[in-house]
């Protein structure tokens, strides 16, 4: 075939041409830094059928009778994660230095919301993010803007392994996150399945216990936080 014309008139795609052909950008992605600039908000990570995605957890406190309000079209498993997260924070209030703030929960309601309410959400991987969001709210401290996390937590503070790490870490990298907390027991999955290009751009922080999560996120909070600390 004659390629002389193609050689004489090369097509050089630019941003304007791409937008003209494909149409305007529908949305600009997830700006983690803007979403987590308020106490009580944490960037979590989720696995979906089409890959990983950011999953933000938002907490707020209002006058009430010690209730826990959960919204965002949540399944039973993730609802239990929220209840466990709150129980962990309450039983470790002294070590967290938040006894007064936790005591006020008796006369207030805690609202935990996962945005995008039209999307059903469930699974055992949001526990550490929910506990961190509650600590963030009660301590009035924001989570670092370059940090996300995934992992389940038990009442005793153990961080349990989760799946979908490849997709979750790719989503974190795509969203501009630099540091990701993951269960220590999931690290073989991370090393074996996550592309080296993604791992090279992220600081993956393995955690075994919830105390380690709090120390990584709020190092100034947990001087007195020890495994097994109680009210």
C-alpha cells in the first residue's frame, strides 16, 4: 500500500483532538487529598468485579443516645466491621488518650457513612479503616493525605488478611496514594501478585495489630497505647 501520504501528513494526537473524538471527560477521578482533609474521613480500598477502587469512610458525631448509625447500602459483614471497630476504640480509650471523647459517646450518636450509596458494599476488609476514621473524628486529627488502607480487625486488635490486594494497590497508585497499610499476613500476596511498577511507586506498610495502624497514621496519639489496653 502507498504510505507516502501518511508519511507526509502524520497525525499527532493531542489533548484537544482526543477530547474532540472521545468527548469530554466524565469525571476527573478520585482526589484523595481533598476527600480526607477533614477529621473522621479515611481512604479505604475495595475490590470490585471490574478491578480495585477507593472506598472512603466518613464519620460524624451528633447529639443522641449512644447509637451507631450506618449508611451507604452496607451488607451485614461490613456492618459488623463497623461495630467491632467502635468497640475496639472504646475499649482502648485510655491508651489512645481519648477517655473524655469516648465517654461523650454515651450522650451522642456516631454516624458511619460510605459514599456512593447506590453501590452495594460488603466484605471483611474495611475494619481498620473504620476504626481509624473513628479515632480521627474523636481526636480531631486528619489522616495523612497520601495514605490509604485495607484490612479487617478483631475485637482484640488483630489485623486479619484480606484478598484483592493486586487490584486494591493498583487503584491506590492510580489515585495518587503514596502509602498503603495492609495486613502483614497478606504480604506474600502483595509480593507475588502486584506489578513491580506499582510496588515501586508505593510504600506498602504491613501491620499485624490495630495499634500499629494507629501508630503509622497518628504517631503522636498512641504513646500509651499497648496491646490489650483497656478502660
